[in-house]
């Protein structure tokens, strides 16, 4: 079964030295986070456990005998097949680099410099923001900080106008 494994620059993980020629086998019961060879089934999940900037990412072959959860599994045997290229890692993490070298991190982003999922525009941090420079989730407009703001330059949550610095402001409220 194919999977992904990260190591440090010296091809070690948790102090254990690996190489590209041997098949490694553990003794005893395989137990998640305790004994066995830990891998991720999806390349994207590697970044939950390792910094891609400080790691080498490998395609590995592991035994069918396993224990696991949603994003990692532990196996009795492991063999390193090959190291992934920088491009393969970036593609697997859904990081796109455009001609200006602006990065999008996450899924379904359109624009440049977005971090999160489903952002449209530029430099959004969070999920499902439309516009530019939004921080939080579900903002529509520009320069909003918080969640579910409509308009521009809002700080807080659920604002439906411009330039609010509190929560739940909308066009219909009177002071």
C-alpha cells in the first residue's frame, strides 16, 4: 500500500535512521503513536505533523497490517520508494505558485496570497471570504476582520455596513 512519510534532512524521524534500500520491520504490537511506522495516506495531511520547509517528503510502501485514524496510520513494515520533488509536495499540499510567486494555501482558492479554503480575491486568511484582505470566515467585501461581515473595513462579527468596529451592526439600526 502506498503512503507518505516525512523525515528530517538526514532521513531520520523521531531519531530513527531510514534509508532507500532496506525494508524496515517493527516488532511487537503496532499501536498508533507508540509502536510502528507512522505515515499519512494523503500527502496533504503530512503538514499536520511536519513542517514541509524543514522536512523531506517520501513516497513509501507500507504493509497492509495497520492501525489508523483520519489522517495518519501505523504499519508493521515500511520501504522508502522515492523522495518527492518540491513541485510534487506543493501540488499535494494544494499550494499554487503563480507567475508573481504569490502562494495560495488550502483548497478552492482563487486569487493570490489566500490562506484557508474557498477564498476569492487576494490576501484572505480564513475560509470562504470574497474580496481582498479579509481575516476570519465568510466575509464579503474588503479589509474585514471577524466573521460574516458584509461591506468594507469592519472589525467584529455580523456587520452589514462599512467601517463598523463592533458586532451585529446593520443598515437598519438607529443609534
